[in-house]
C-alpha cells in the first residue's frame, strides 16, 4: 500500500528521510582533537599548539610540577539523560622514579566565570603510586566555591578511589591511554575514568555516581604533574574530546524537520 504522503510529495519524503538519517548517524559521537594549550604552571613545554603537548625537556624530573589547560571548542552542557563527554588520549612518562599516587591528574572542568586557573568546578582523576601514602587512583570533585588551581587537591574533595588491577605491575615509566567520561543519568552524573598501560601491565578503571553535581556544563580540560612523579618528560598524544550527541546536530535535525513540515503545509494549502 502506498501512503498519500508518498504520492503527493516523494521529494519531501526523501528529504525528510535524509535529514533523519544524517541526524541519527551524527548523534553517535563527535570527536575533536584539542590543539590549543595554555601553560598554567611550570616552564618547560612544547607542542602547545598540537594535540600532543609535551611537559619537560628530558632533563632530570623536568616533567614535574607543570600544568596545562585547553579551552574546549564550545561549552558543552549535558542536558539530557545519555549525553556524555569524554576526555581521552595517550601519555608517555619518561624516567619515573618511585612515583607517588595522585602525581598525574587529568580533568574536565567548568571555568565557573574565572579569568585565571583557580576556582574552577569539575572532576579530575589520578594515577596510583608506588610509594608514600595511599597508592590508589583517585577521583576528585572540585568544591563550589574554591580558591585552588584546577589541578590542585586544594579546594577539591576526593570522592572515589580504586586500586590498579591486582597482579598488575606498579605505575611506572611507559605509555598509557587515559579517559575521563561524564554521562548524564537520571540521578545526576556518572563519572568514569581509566588509566591503562599500553606497554606497562597496569589498569585502573573507576566509576562514581555524583547525585550532587556542581554543574552539567564543561568548557576546560586540564593536566597536572606533581613533584612526586619524578618524570623527565610527560608526552601526550592525540588528546581529544568526544561528545554524544554532538551539539548542534539535534538543532539541525529539528530545523530540518521543521522545514519539511512547513513545506508540506504550503503544498497542502
Ligand atoms: Ca557532587
Ligand atoms: Ca626522573
């Protein structure tokens, strides 16, 4: 059976189908490399205009005590259940010496109206360690308000911790992939983080359900290295942000369907 709509306006139907198809495929995910970094603390860095920034020049422990951040391509608001934002990439640590826990931190933030690097909201995750204090990987939520810098434990609360997979080697020199994902759920935000060795037998994987998120909007990404890392160099690769759904795609689909609807009304008039 052929519907009246098909008989009346086959082009209209095909354009509506095309708009829906484009919209549905684009709603899967959109990944964007982050290629513009600002040095916030420390002094030796390169590649700040690439998605592979480098902290330290290879001399003893020059990768320590540094932090950088990037402004995201747009400000992302996780407005609907299922919306998510993922920071991911690779990182290589050169010549670590008995690295302590929490000395490598990666975070997703809301600049919270601040002009500098302090007072931001959001979450950051860390490495576990091989010496000194707790050796687990932690997740922090920044307090609202706070006066600490974005990578600092000052003005942040540790909300979750997880050990590396039992039997793994300790956190050590080598290459890793990392991810930090924020997903809007009915009761708040689900935060997931991973730090997985590519050539080191090491896996950290944690989750935390925040039923009291300070914000659903994110517009900064940041990295921090502490003095207890003893890294001669920390080299990132392909740092990117994956957004589901891509902002603007839903608007495009709605606009396309509205256009088709108006066209149909005009033809029927
Ligand atoms: Ca909270
Ligand atoms: Ca070192």
